[in-house]
């Protein structure tokens, strides 16, 4: 009985789309309304804005991959640059010590 109950608790987590941590930036001159619309779309699709940048047009977020794919094709004039948010060093990508 305990195993069945535990399986039922884990099932929704397995079915939910995992979130990807990204940084989304827009070209110089992109109107604030375009950036705000992108944030609203990501949040509406289950994403979370984790940081808003003020010196550049962009933000950091955790969002479903499907929402990121939609965002990348939403606007052709102000196409966002979406890249994985990860730690890097002067020697390349960060790798954990073994």
C-alpha cells in the first residue's frame, strides 16, 4: 500500500515538463513592451523570472522548453537570444571537482 501511494505522489512530477534555467537577452533598441510581453508569456506557461537585468534588455528565468521554443519564434524583428544559465570560467565550462 505504501509503495502504491508513493508512486501516485511521484507520477505528477514525472509527467510535468522540467524547467530549464536560461538567460534571455534582446537586441539593443528593443522596446520594453516586447521584453515585458516575453516575461508574461513565460510566466503564463509555468516559468519563473529569477532575475531582471537593467543594464541590458533581458532577464533570467526557469521555464519549460516548450515555452522557450515558442518565445524564440514569437517576434522576428526583436529576436531574443536564449542561452543556458550556467557557471563558466576563464578555462571553459565549469566542471565539478571529483
